[in-house]
C-alpha cells in the first residue's frame, strides 16, 4: 500500500493493491478495480456515529456500521444515491 499526502490541502490519497480484487464491479458490495470510495473526515467518533444514524434515518443504505477497522481507523460506510461508497471517518 502506498499513500500520498497533500498537506497543503489537508487531503490524503490512499493507493492500494490487492491481487484478489475482481475486474468487475457488478456487485457494489464487493471490492473492484478502480475508484471504490471517497472518505470524509468529520473530526470525531461521536460525529461519525451521529452522521451515520442520520443518513440511515434519511434512507441511505449503511453498508458498514461505525467501527474501528483493522488498520486503526474509526469509520462507517454508506452508499450515496448512485451506490458509490462514502466512508465517514474521524
């Protein structure tokens, strides 16, 4: 995994390589080649939980409940209306 940091803008791009990813994106719940999600930092675990609950109440599909991931991030994942993954993180 390689990461690129653009400190001036406060952004980070995470480039990953996994040999087991299929080349098709027929199933939006599975990993696929290409851009798979965008992550937005909301500043705290409390805000991640609040925003996730609010989006779920508004009818957005939550595909990853708030949790700490194996690499140490606290996040949730929701689909936008076009089924793109939006990762909400601290």
